[in-house]
């Protein structure tokens, strides 16, 4: 029961966060929301027992790729045009 | 146009949601992944063949070693491609950036980073070296190692990080990582086995063939860690400066 609730919570948060990251105009905010998405995925992997995958998601997905995205955004215009 | 795209995305989303109900439920013993003979072979033989408790690492670095080797090569080539494409471009210093970052490193930030960077690096070594016993391994440890240098670059500036890990050394370290991986493979070939057949390393190591596979996996993971950490830092250095490798964010 508790696990079911946890899964439902995380999966619905995933959808919200995914839509939100496309919704916002500011690309830095979008990148940070992507990091949140990765952390939620990481939680989900860890809960399923795939700890190796969760670890990779936390380091690569939430850590380095966010930094790389932000490093790229700082060399662009910050706001999306449309 | 926007509305059409929205409807298209909605339709494909519904299609995926509809298809998702055919997936086996979580933990289903009759799921194709659980019932295939390959999985049961690995589950029953990993401990016997290799003495490695973490089955994921054993599959990744030993049974599927060839695959992981070329995954590392892909990381290497991707890093080289990004850096050489950005470096070749014209130097467009004049383009207006929306951000003007002040270059004075913050006292609180730098001192915090000074404290936590050694911890991150030791943790990275632990993840790398303990990868075949607990979750972790070359990729995760390498990324944590690269991230510690990125943290230095973020809190001081890129120049400080590049004095500790020059970009030329990044390429050397990345190449050395692949040479370590391929070298272990070639060594086992020279000792009479096939490429990456670590059990034959027992002829030069004073251990049983099973333990030879255990130790060779560690060697291979170290190679992966070298390449990944160097490429991660080089990627950041290149992307944050538009390929100029100076000033930084």
C-alpha cells in the first residue's frame, strides 16, 4: 500500500515536471526542472531495486548533464523566442 | 501549427499509454526478461564464474565486456567531436550574452568547495574501486570525479580548474583509459585466451581464474573511470567557453 502510494506520487509528479519543463520560457529554469525530473527517475529506479541505474541517473542525468545544459545556455540567449 | 503539433503529441501519448498496458507488471516472474534462459544463466553462474557479488558489474564488465569497451570509445569520440567542432569555429567574443558574470570568486562558496572537493574525489575512488561489490563502477565514479573538477571551475573560474587538470592532460588521460581497457583484453589474448577473456590472466596473477576475472574487472573499470572523468571535464570546459577554453562562465 505504501509502495503503491509512493509510485503513484512519483509517476504523477514526473508527468507534472515533464510538462512544466516544456512550459517555462526561461531555459535555465527548464534545465533545473530537468534535473528534478532526473532525481524523480532516480528515486523510481532505486525503489525498483535497480540501484546501479539509479546511481547513473543521479550522477549523469541530474548532475553533469544539468551542468552541461546550463553551461551551454549561458552562451545563448536565455529566453526562448516562442 | 502549434495546435496540430499538440494534437499529434497527445495522440502519440495516448498510443503509448494504450500500449503500456501490455507490459508485464513489476516483479512478474513470467515477464520475458525474467523467464529467458539468459537471465537465469547469469543469476546462477555469476557467483561461480567470477566471484563478483554485484551481478550488474559482472555482466557489464565481463560477459558483455566488448560492448562496454566500445561504449567507452563512444564517450571518448563524442567528447573529441564536441571539442574539435567548437574549437574550429570563429572566435565570436563580441556576441551579446545576457549574463555578465562577475569574476570575483565568492569567499563562502570557495571555502565550502575547498572542503567538499576532497570528499567527492575520495567517494569517486570508492565508487570506482568498490563497483564490483556494491552498486557503482567506472562510469559513475568517473562522472563523480569529473564533476569535482567542474565544481572547482564553477566556484573559482575555469582557469583554476585547468591549472589542476589541463585540457591536454584530459585527452591523454581519456586515451590512457581506453588503452588500459584494450590492454587488459589484449593481455588475455596474449596469454592464450580470447579478447577480454580475463580468466587467462590467472597465468600471470597469483590467483584462481575466478579471482583473476574479479581483479580484471577492477582494472577495466579503472580504464572506464579515466576516460569518463577526463571527457566530462573537457566537455564542460569546451561547452561553457564556446570552445575558447578561457574565461569560463
